[in-house]
């Protein structure tokens, strides 16, 4: 909100701030050994991002992402639903408000553990492929 009477120089409006709604982003299937998972790349290089990309995952009841590992980290925030993240020999229950850090090289899998969609954001470095 610009206070009344204050004008900003026009270059301010050329900065690349961007708003995108999830419903405008195509849903993809992550493939691999996954079930009931949709993935939306909310913010990527196409939006001007150079270091981090933001993804939205939705896992149906009974669904799961592949059990996998890769040389980049994940930072996850649970939006809604109940789930769990499994690692090597351990797992943690997840619910709305929980944040998860998965270290690079760490085996991980996200699973829906409830009866409604399990929805979470996952931020990855821009060099990540999945
Ligand atoms: Mn991963």
C-alpha cells in the first residue's frame, strides 16, 4: 500500500516480484515408485528464481513419494493433512505446521497417513532435478 500523496519512482514497478496461484500451475506426476502424488513447480527459473525453487506436493490417502536420495537438500513445510516422512530406519509423523529438513544424500519418502490429501511445500536448490 502506497501512502496517499507518496509516489514511487517507476523503476520500482519493474522489479520481478511475482504472485502465482497454485491453480494456475500445471500438475505433474513425479513418476518413479510413487502413488497418488501430484507435483506443482510453483516458482522456478521461469519466474526469475535463480537459487531456490518452490514445489507443492499433494499426496492422496494411501499415496507416497518414491523412497530415494539425491545430492541436494529439501526443506519441507506441511500445509494440510497428515503424513509421515521415512528415512533409513526411522520415521516421523507430520501434520500442518511441521517443517522438515532432509539433508543431501539422505534417503527419504513422504507418505499420506490420513484420510484427506497430505499437502506440503518443498523448497530445493535450483540445480535439483527432483
Ligand atoms: Mn527428494
